[in-house]
């Protein structure tokens, strides 16, 4: 259909009248009847045509003046909003092309934006698209299929979110730090997601995906749920109680991270796995009972739960992860059951109120800095099952008075008892071969130490600044040293047994002296078959005579003298040339 358009018609020397021409005559609906009498009039009319054309282009583009955008394959992606804010309606078309995507960061930190209407043309919303906006509510239309990562991050005024029927992907932490968000509602026809009580689930409600951060009070996980997803309750700062039913089998990483008002959690008996840092920063959590279905307490599981006073670890647990209870400053009592074989690094780091710790005889490995800064710990008994203790395990435990290291531990690492200023009673197990750098640094209450015969190497400054140390007693030959072992131990003397070797006038920076025992001793390192018979070294006091007695059974034994030895310089070697005449023979040494 041809439209009639008004044009000027020249009469005489000027434009004095309008005529109507059809749109088919010129430039898609615009025509001018040029009846020029001279060339000047022709140029005037051309200028008019150009002006009208530019106005037409401007009218087509004014709808996109508040946005920067890109066009590809006949579709528009908004890359940045540049308008004044307020209540904004995103256009469905720009320059005749459909707006299908809101790009990453498109509205980020548009703090003047109070509401936004997203048209049905939009299919995807990019990462951080509305980050830091002060929106109060958002409706995601049914056309949208994808919401990006951190899309509404930091929208602290956002109270409600409606998700349309076509959304099949919601990115990581899309609603992170939306502290006022109390409900997420999903269209009933959505095939990927659903909602109940304002909480986001997958369609079948097997996985609880997200509880909005503004939700308050108590919440019971529905019985259909088997998995609580990553960050599901993260930073729900007003949530006080959560009940996890017996249908749930797994709690993912950071599930309850930062739930600062959560005072109690009931964990169902079917939970088999708890994710890393699942309850990190639940500062109001008072007690936790871990069910028998759980086999490990993962790294950071209860880190910074500063209100936690007690925890029950079941016999099913075999591993306590790194930093599992770090900075649980109210925790007073912990029993680690027989089932646990390994305690990870910093597991109880800075548990400043821990006074009662029991490690049962199943643990084989204690990691580095496990009990660092446990200011209230007074006694530590490491069972014989433990073979390895990491560096700084009891670093700065200033109340620790008594420590007993089990007979399976093979090394005491760097700074293990660093600055344990109250440590006065120390027992080192008979399998330790190495004492590390500054292992007992600044243990100022330590007065004496017996170093077992198993020790072959003591590293530099192992007993540095143990200012009250007066005696270090060695049960065997001199071990190798890595430097000045006893630096600043100005009152200390190193004692060694007669008959042992490698000793000089000083050792590790301190003077040496013979160690005179109250009774004669058989040096275990010397026991064995010699060229002329079975024998061993007897150590005691210089020029004292002793009797070696023998018998053939320890059941109702009859002891008979085998030899009398005089301990020249405090020791003597005994040899029994008749030992092969007996199926078994036992020996003892006594003074005359």
C-alpha cells in the first residue's frame, strides 16, 4: 500500500504549498516533487531530504542510547548499561534486532538501579551481570535458559527472585552475598529446578542447591534430599537450626560456611561424607555429634567454630583432615578414637581452651602444627602406635607440663615442642633416631632429659635456650650433631655411660661427665656373639667389682655365678665361652 507523504511544492520564487505524492515514488515512502526553477532551489530541496533521512535514522537508534552493545548473527548482546538508573526496562530490540543476551558485568555496580525488567527476548544472563546492584526484586522471564556465575553477587537489597520455566543452568554462586534474599521461587513448569519454602532444589528435589542467605530461623531438609550441595547454606547468617534427615548421604564443600547464628545441627545417621570446610565459620555452633556413617572429618570442616565446646568423633572415623578444628577456641575436651590413623596438619591449631586430649592407640601419624597454640593443654601422651610426629606439633603450648613420646615414634621434627615453657617432665620413646632443629627450643622448665640409645642424630639448637636444663643423659654412644645443640644452656652437663664411645670433654657445646648409675647395667648395644663366645659390656662405677650370674630358665630359676668382673674406668666386657653348652641361658649382673 502506498502512503501519501506531504512535500513542499515551489510556486514562483518560494515554497508556498504542499502536495501529496505516493511513497512508491521515492526513497521508501518519501518523495518530493521537484519543480525547480533554478539550481539553487534544487540544492535547498536536497538538503531537506538529507535532514529528514537523518531524523529517521536517529529515531531508530534512540532506543539503544542507554546501552553499549554488540551485534552478531542478527542478535544483540548488551555489554554495558550507561543510563541514569532507577526503574529500567531493557528493550526487547535495538535497531530492529532482538536483545538476546545480557553480557558479563553489563549492569555491575549500577548502584542507582532500583528495578529491572528483563524482556522475553533474553536467553542468557552473563557472569556478574548485576553484581553490586541495589535491586530489590528480579523476575527472570521464561525465555532465559542460563544464568551465569556470580550474576547477582552482592545485591544486598534483593529480597526475592523468580526464576522462569526455561532456566536449565544457574552458575556458581549466582546469588552469593545477597544478604536480604529470603526466597527463590521457580516456575512449576521448569524441568531443571524447583523450590520449596523459598529454597532452591533440582527438579526431583534430590539435591538441595541453595538456601537464600536472608532466610532466618529453623529449617528441616526434606526427606527426598540425599545431597546437600556446595555452598547450599553458605552465609545464611540468620539461620539458627538445621535438621538433616536420615535420607541425606552427603554434605558438600562449604555447605554451611559462615552460618554465624547456627547453634545446632542434627546430622542424620546416613551421612557418609562431609565436604571440605562444610561448617567453617559457624561461630555459634556449640556441639556436634558426627554419626557412625562418617569415615573422615575433612580439611577445615569445623574451622573457626569459635563457640564449639565439644565434639563426638565416632569409631568409624579413620582420618581427621588438615585444619579440621583450627581456631575452635572454646573446645575443651577431645577424644580421638582407636579407629583414627592420621591427624592432619593444624587439625587442632589454636584450640586455646583445649585442656583434655586423649589419643587412643590407633593413630600412626600426627601432622605438622596439629596442636600449635593449644594454650590450656597440660598433658600429652603419645601412644606407641604413633610412628611420625610433624614439625611444630606442640608449638607454643605454654601450659604443657608433661609429654610422653611413644616407643614407635622415629623422629622429633623441627620445633615440635617449641616454647613449651612449662614442660618439666619429658619421656622420649626408645625408637626415636632423630631430634630436629629447635625441637625443644625455649623449654625453660626442663631440668633433665634422658636421650634413649636409639638416637643417632641431634640437629642444631635442638635444646636451645633451655635455661634450667642441668643434665642430659645419654644411654649409648655419642650421636652425630648438626651444630651447637645446647646453645644458651649455661647450666647443663652432658652425661654418658662408661663403656660408650665417641665422647670428648664437650658435646654439643656443653661439658661432659660420666653417668654413674645406682646399679650396674648391661649395655644393650654391646650384647652379641663375639669371637670367643657370647658377651656384653657392663657399665657402672669405676673400679667396682660385679658378679655376672646365669641360669637356664626363668621359671623357678637357679642363678649361678658365671664370672666376676672389675669395672676399670667404669666398665668391663663379659664373655661366656660355655654359652653353646646350653639350649638357652639367661644373665643378670649384681654388685658384690
